[in-house]
C-alpha cells in the first residue's frame, strides 16, 4: 500500500517570492536531475487559511522506499551544498505528516 508524505514549510513573511525563485531555479531542477522528482505528487502554495506556507506531497511505495528516497536526496551534494543553504534561512518551521491511503476513493 502506498505511503504519502505531506510536508509543510512555513516561510518567513514576505519571503515567499524568494522561496519560489530558489525552488524554481535551483531546488526542483536538482531534484529532477537526481531522479527525486519522480516521487513528487505536487507542490502547492497556501493562498487562504494559514498563509506563507509551501506544501508538497510525495508518494512512496512503502516506508523503505521513503527512507531510501530521502537518504539519496540528502546524499546529493548539489542538494545539500547548493540548494539547502539558500532555502533554509527563508523557512520558519517544517511539519511532516505520513498518510496512508483510505481503502476507498481515488488516490493520486
């Protein structure tokens, strides 16, 4: 059964444009080149409710697949050496939720 990971990053007020630029120009291209983007369902920017949040949803085969994915990504020198130092100062908090698909309805 698939395992979903919902990551929510709270961004410093007024810094969302910077986050979008860093992800667009550096972070996402690095993930695509390294193959990490294939597990990504999507990125979303909060527009109502709790704003200043970047939300992303990932789909994994199981927990072992999830752990291997993050180990590979954090083992990528471009990701940790170039992208991470630029994005981390723009973030205030990170929340990670692991979700199991309900046995009914559609699943991405």
